[in-house]
C-alpha cells in the first residue's frame, strides 16, 4: 500500500440536521416577530376601543356592546439555539441598529454684532418728543396688592412702558442716557458690600439711594424679571429692612437726611414688590418721620422740634411720605402729615418764586427744585408756588459741570440737579426739553469709563462716600424719563390752588 495519506472528503451535513437548523432559525424569527408585534397590537386595540367610546359619548347613540375578542394562544416549542448562533445574531442586530442611527452635526450660529450710534444732537431729539397722557392713570395713587402690576405712579419703569417713555421724553438721545444708566447700575452692583449695603460711611443713606436707583429702573428681587440685578436688589432690601427695624429715631450722624432716604427706598421697594418682610420696616420708618414732624409741617436736623426748619432735610421725608402712601402703608397720621407738609412748603416760598432753605426765599437753586418737586408730587403742581418755582429755575439756572467759582467746597451740584431735573420734568414738556438738551449730554460726557461719577467742582471736601453719592444721584437724574409719570396735566379737582393758576408750559413757550 502507498504511504501517502488518503484525502477523505468531509462528510456532508445530513439533510435532517440542516433542516433542524433552519427550523430553529425560523422559530427564532417567529418569536422575535411575536414579541415586536404584541405591544403595537394591544395599543391599536386600546385606541380603537377609546375611539368607539368617545364616539358613543359625543354622538349620543347607543352602541352595541362590542364582541369579545378571543385570542387562542399556542405555546410554541422553541428549541434552544446554539450559543454561537445567538452571539452571531446579536452582533448582526447591533450592527444594523448602528447603521440606522444618523449622525447630525450641531450647527454653528454666528452672533450678529449690533452697534448703537451715540446721539450728538440732544436738542433735536428732545424737541421732537411730545406726549399726551391719561390723566387718571397718571395720578393713580390707589393702593395696589398685586406684585406684578405697578401703580400708575411707577408704571413706566418696566418693559415696553419704560422704552416708550424714554423715547418720548429723551428722543434719540435716550440711547446714550440709557447706556449711562446701565453702566452706573453695573458699577453699583460690582461695588456693593457683601452684606448688601454701599459705602464705608453713611451706609443707610447710600444704601437707600442705591436701592432707589435700581427700583427706578424697574429692578426687583425676582430673577425672572430682573435676571442681572435681582440679587443686588434683594441684598439691599434685606440690609435696609434689618437696619430700619432696629431704629426708634433717626441716626444722629445723618442729621435726618439718611433716615428719609432709607425710608423712601423701603416704601418704593414694598410698593413695587409687596414683599411681606419690607412692610414692618417701611411702617417703622414712616412712624419715626411722622413723630419727628414739627407743628408747622417741616423738619430740622435730627428731627429737632425747635423753631428752626430745614427744607433740605424735610424734602426727603416728604418724598418718603408720598411713596409710603402710594405703597399702602398703614401708619396713623400719614395723611395729616402730608397735608401739613404741603402747607409748610407753600409757606417757604418768596415772592420771587424761590423756596427757602431755613427761611422763606433764602434757598439755592437746589432748594428751589426741592420745593417745586414736593408740591408736584403731592398733587399741587399747578399751584402758584410750584409754577413760580419752575419758572424761576427755567429763567435763571443753567447746569455747568465743573464751575469751581460757583460750587463751594461743601456743595454737591449733583444734589441740586437731582431736584431740578425732576421739577423741570413735571413742570412741562417745553421747559423740560430746554433743560434736558443741556443737562443730559453733560452727564453722559462726564461719566467715568467704569460707570461711576465723581463730584464736580471743588475737590477738597470729597469723602469716601462721594463715588456712591454722585453715581446714585446722577443715575436717578438720567432715569427721570420713566421713573415717575409726569404730573403737569394734573386735573383741577386734584391740584387745589387758592391763587391764580396759569399754564406754565404755554407761558414758557411764549416767554423764552
């Protein structure tokens, strides 16, 4: 025999074994099909039943009881697959799924850069702005319980109302002033102390003014409506509330100014938000103000009850009273105190239209603005005294940024501008446009790049609070367009006057 190996052909797979494999694969596919179709079939059946039931309810007809569906199930005898075959099938299934999932690249969206051109001609922008108001809404001092809808006095501070008021009163120049306002608010946010206050000294006054600036822009502690400044406002509110609840008299260092500023801010904060923790603090501050009022209606340093009075100290208490009344403060004697305040301010006016600082007619331009503004906010904007004050300002005062000959070392022109700007705004459209076309661009030009302002004039009496003081007051002055609704169209029924009332807006147009 030959030594070479014999090549024996591989045995063929018996037909019965091959048939068995095919049956196993067929059984596997059938089982997979049953598993995949059972759920959809049941869901389809349920949907059909629901549709039929709804049709019966809607049409109102009786439907025969549906015949029961009878399913006869027969358990299939499935022989176990070979482990290698199962593994191969699973691999094929995974590959099919991977092939079916599309790959989508995330699109890249280019952000469009928008630049806003600064307006140089404020005069043209302001002169073109004219607006008529619903008088009833303008003088709405009714108490509101809603934390969303602001009373008429504050309704221009948010959203579309703010934009509309800014366009109407500042014209195209409003873009520049609003940029300055936002820069100032961001500077204040960055320089707020961790406890919520501002300034190393006179914290109560500076925190009050700081909070007023944010409130004037419609900012609240609600992140939904104030995403950028909500925490700043919340911390300031909490600090002021804690501070005021611990007081039973004005703090001596502030001479009464600080107490009025802090209470004013608490009143506006509660009026705009209705946050419960603010109400006791607001009412405590107002109670101290009412108890400190002199019999004649005014106030002196530290709320002394002697013969001397001080319009500068008084004006902050009067602003707080008005804001507290609008906010719905429940303080005994508040309305009587407001009536006494009106009489007091009218009595400080001299024949030349100037309001007194500590004696009739002896005050500065700032006090002239403070007196006129107080009467305007109290509904006496058409009184002879208020209109004479505005006329005196329009005829005799022009703002200048850095006049060292005029600004003494102890004066702060931003304080005067705060009052004069508001008095002119409430005095009439024409008189305000003449003021604003000079004043607004002056402030915008002199703002520091980081957003704050410094005290103009003499620099030898600047204290550590000055950046906060100048920044908050100037910011409030540039928010005049929407901070309050104008009151120069006050109805006769509200603006009581025992003198000869004239239309100052028309008089200024003819006289200048």
